[in-house]
C-alpha cells in the first residue's frame, strides 16, 4: 500500500510514503544446508584447468548468507548481508568481467531487480573481494502535534 498524501491534524497535506510488507522473521526455523546459489567458471591455461566457484549458503539469520569461495588451492569464506525490505530475501549471482575469473553477488529487491553487493575475483595470484554497494533500510515516523 502506498500513500502519497496524508493530512495532519491541522488539515494541511504532507507527502509521505507508507509501505506495507509481510513481517519476515529475523531467524530461520529451518536452515538449508545446501548451496542456495552457485556460480562456477572454468579457467583454462596452458598448463592447467581450474574451477572458480562461489556458493551462497543460508545461515540461521534470515538476512545473512555465508559465501564460500574455491579456486585452485584456496578455500575462503565471507558473508553477505541483505537489507530487510519486509520481503523474503532472494540472493542472485552474475558473471563479473571476462578478463579474470569473477562474479558479482547480490540480491533481488522488491521489484525483482538485481542489486549488486560484492565483486569476488582472482587477480595476480590473489583472491579479492570488493564491496560494490552498501544498502540500508530506515524507518521514519512523523509525529502528529
């Protein structure tokens, strides 16, 4: 429900935005132990063929995911936090660039648009994680006087 015009007690119109969404619990009752999303890229060189793999796993916290990264002999972990828009979280992954093994992880917002959060890539012998965007949700209340 969206409201663009409300009236306070004095009768003058004020702009406001009211969004009603479902109440999503902060804790999961059942945690899926399997990866909910996985990105895999085969990297061929003259000497070897390696697999760059990034997987997202649910945690007990509804809006937090565990990121597991595997490439060559590296096994690393990081976390992904998703803002609570009042809808069940939906994570997503996209290919990064074509220059190096990479992927972009993020989430789908309430309009099902992909929101980039982190870029994970391997460059010059090192695994790198770059935060692309920070997201937050704020709640505002107007006091009627």
